[in-house]
C-alpha cells in the first residue's frame, strides 16, 4: 500500500502526534496537517515539514476552507474538539474520503451514525472514538469478547500519570483539565446483571497492581471512556465497567473537592462579581499541575472473562507506555494520537468496511495491535 493522502485536522498535541506517525508510516504520499494557526508547529514535526508533512492554515468553522483541504484526501483524521466531529465527518463523506476522530461525546457519535447511508453510498468508512479511551480500550475489549464463546465480564482500566508524582494530587495534566473534571462529575454507565446502570464518578475505588516501577495504582469509576458499549451488550454480558487509574489517594481528594462545590459550573457571587467555581479552579490549579518536562506514562489493562469450549477462559491486554524523550512526545500523545493514526491506516488499507461504525465495531484488534507495535507502543496479550 502506497500513495495515501492523509489530512489531519487539528494541530494540537494529538493531531500533531497523529501527523508525525502517519508521515513516518511508509504508506503516505502526503500528510496535510491543517489548523487555524500553523505558525508554531511542535518541535518533533520540524524535520518532517516539507519532507512528508505539509502545514496548511484552515479554519474549521469555514466550510469552504475545510472542503478545499479535503479535496484530494483519501483519509481524514480529526483531532479537533469533539463538537466539530459531525460536520467534519459530513464534509469528508462529501469529499469521498474515509474519516476517523477522537470522539469524546457519545451524543455526537449517535448523530454521526445518521450519516451511515451517505458513507456507504460514497464507499467510505467513518469511525468515531479512535483515541485511547474511547478508542484503544474499546477495540481491545471487543477483541477479547470476540475470542469467547460467551463473555461474562469486561473490566477496563486506563490512566495517564506522571512518572514522578507530586502531592497533593499526584497528577499532572496530560490533556485538558476541563475534560478531566467532566469525567469526574458526569454519571458513569456500566453493566450490572446485564442491565445498564449509572454509577457516581470517583466511587468504586479498588487497588490495581502493575509491574514495577509503576506498582500499585487505584481505579475508580469515571465517565466517557466506555462510550456506548454497555448499550451494545445490554442483556448479553453480565458485567462491564470502565475505571480511571491514578496513584492511591487521588479519588478521595478529588471527591472532596467536587462535593464541596469547587468544580461546579454555576457562578457564585464573590465581592459582587459572578465567578464560576470550575473556571476559577482550572485557572488556579492548572499551572500547578503542568509539567514542561512531559515525562508521563500511560497504564492500561483490559480484562475479559467468560467461557470457551465450555471451560472458563480469560483474555487480558496490558500496556505501560512512557514519554518519548528522543522526540518529545508524551505517552498520552503516543497512545492517543498514534491510535488515531493506526485507525486511519487501517481505513486506507480497506480493512474497515464502509459506513459509520465506532472503533470497537469496525477495527480488528489484532491488526490494530500490530500497527501500534510497529510504532513502539507495545500491548501484551495474555490468554488462559
């Protein structure tokens, strides 16, 4: 496979990582990285600009500019904020290009599903939810489910963490503090006894042990990462859950902060001024949780259990990925941006069928894992 034309929308952390990966992948004729501001590309992109990557100034709110950027594209990978995803998918279908995005909003994924007839007619695939979570973990969970005759339980654990945690939260911002707070405050969907139920975020705390040097982490319910999988498997799988990983003690601290109202959106009066507690919290805390060194890690485990041939069976996928010091890419950029790129490559190869499908519905786990392994993102699979 050669001569693929990729367009990556969004030049932030994940879009830049995606473009970097695609440009080094071997199948690309060109990779266009489109963003409203392309004057200051990430340092790791500089050696590839003009030699694999073309920067193009595109305002995502300008339909003509976006359509022009997509004119010659075979695959469009979208790393823009989630609220652009429906419009970008529609424009990609009109351009006759495959489309994938990072997802992040299940209601908008439902809107994208309404485009499936148009995608089939155009002979292209549209795949939302292609980041780390949702994305990687859902693809792996589906791989485990497909290996069973009957699946009884799916447990997903994933988290971006500092390699060198600092109190009191032992956490560093690896994407968006606003996004983190959404996951900590939104009701969580799980399967219990085959039925979809809601759980309170930051509850269900349990220890999860990883090999050194990571060691013991804590896991707790958070929203977002499992996407619509509980609804897909309602009545088929007894138990399914998604939990975020942090260093021990984090959930208790954040739950206290949340329960005190310090991350509420509704403004309160302070000295005659209306102040949003959440906006103030983000403004005050974000600088204290930043890490210019970027030395993070991502820990992930997906456990699927059930029966095979009448006997108990299980499949476990596990990954610990670290900051790439050579190129200056965080582990979160590698596991999220590279995940988006892996799906884009599989779409370009014809592996993904036409229509609109989430990543877990359309992306084969084995091919996806191989693609990431080629980039140094190693996902171990254990079976019994």
